[in-house]
C-alpha cells in the first residue's frame, strides 16, 4: 500500500517505540505525579531523563552524518532536527507549558502512561486530540483565507 | 576522604528518589530514538501522532501533510504503549528486580492477572484540560518533549532549545501556581 518501504521499516519503528516506551516507564516520567513533583521543585531527577535522552540522541545526530550518507531502510540523508524559528515556537511552547504544568503529562509520556496501566490518562489523551483538532481547524481556515483573496468565494 | 555531609544532605533534598532510575530511563528513551534515527534517518517526535492520526477521520487541510507518515506513527505509538506495558509486566511487577528501580509512593498500584499496573491520583479535570493545552501548544510550537526536548536539543537546534526553555519555564510557573492555589493532586 505505502510506497516501496523496506520490509524492516515498520519492525524497526516498533522496536524503537518499545525501547522508548520501556524507558519512559522505567524513568517514571509516565507518572504525572513525578513530573509535577519536578515542576514544583520537590524532585529534580527528571532532568536526568530529558538530558540523558538528549545526550544519547545527540551522539547519534553528530556521528551518523559522518559515518554514512543515508539511512539503510529509507535511503534518506541523515540530518539534524532543525526547525525554523518563529513566534509560533514561543506561543505554542507557552500554551504547551500551561498544559504540561496543569496535568503533568506530555504526549509521549501519555502513551507510555496508558501502557503502565494508567487508564485515567485517557482523559489527557482525549484532551490532546481535541486540542490538536482545534488548532488544525483554525489553521486550515486561516490557510484557506490566505490563499483566497477577499471577495473570491 | 569523608564525603561532605552538607553536600550529601543537599543531594538527598534535590533528589529524594536518587537519580539512577531517571538516568537509566532517559538513556533508554534516547536509545529508542537513536534506533529509529539510525535505521531510517527520522528524528521521531511523539506529538505529530495526534495530527497524523486525525487525518484518518478529518478532511481538514492542515492534517493532510501527515498522511504519508500516519501509518508508521501509529506503529511508533503502539510501540511506546507496549514498551511501557512490558516495563509494567517485568520491573513494576517484580518479575525482574533491580536496585535501579524503586516503586515510589505516587499514585496507586493495582493488579490484573498477575501484572502490577499503576494509576494516577491526579484529578481528571486537570488531565483533560491540560491535555487540550498540550494538544494545541505542541502542534503550534512545532514539537513536544521528545521532538524538541530529545531530538531537537540532541541536534543542538536553537529553535528547540528556545522551545524547551519556553515550555519548561511556563510549566514550572503553572505547576507552582496550581499547587499554591491548593489543588492537589
């Protein structure tokens, strides 16, 4: 169905997700209480989750482009994750911060939270889909308005 | 050499649960992202799944850019859920015991079919309302804790570093204000 993907593409994505999710469970970042304790300065251990993960991925982002031209399963070039800066990064980041500080949960940790048995996290997941949908509707409308000059139907 | 008691006490106050479970968990989170990056060149983020999955059920133009990646993003998310379940079935259930893991005192543990599961005490309205803000903010802000925080910071991206500084600062202020207002848990 999808364009000529390598047969190992999906299995590799699954294995990566399994390790990622196991790590979120082990670190207890999948527990909103632990995140809230961090944000309330009661336990700074969560810094080691975020920066530990960033250091590990940082090594790969620095090394892979020098070792190989392209990824074996996609043929895509190895590139760093660089996104253009604009005020959306600040506005969106601030809105995300309100949500993270209120609930103690972010998207990846929410999926992992479901896995460790936290059925209540479905409230947060439902909220995330509602939020993603609302901004999608708004941005779709704005893109259409930008494309069609005033007066045109 | 005798360890400085003041330094030890400070460490105990800053890290009442130690750092090993956090550091080991973080290394595994990074390793999961690296496995995907090395094999595919994709710097994976978790929040795009929200919009890419909405493209299955919504015709809104905003979501259509994610149609090509929506199938593997579902697999990535299923992997995260199953990986966390594997953690629950092994370490959390005591099948594998390690000094690196402490059960902790947050939330409630319960058992289903011999597997020790965990549930939060944080109130549903906080999860739901917070979730709405997370859904809006991560998508407008171009990433979440994994996209900006792990892959972006790992790439030394200035955009991501500013993004992380923004959401971390606002989250700290929000959590402290909510706590000061007496909302708990």
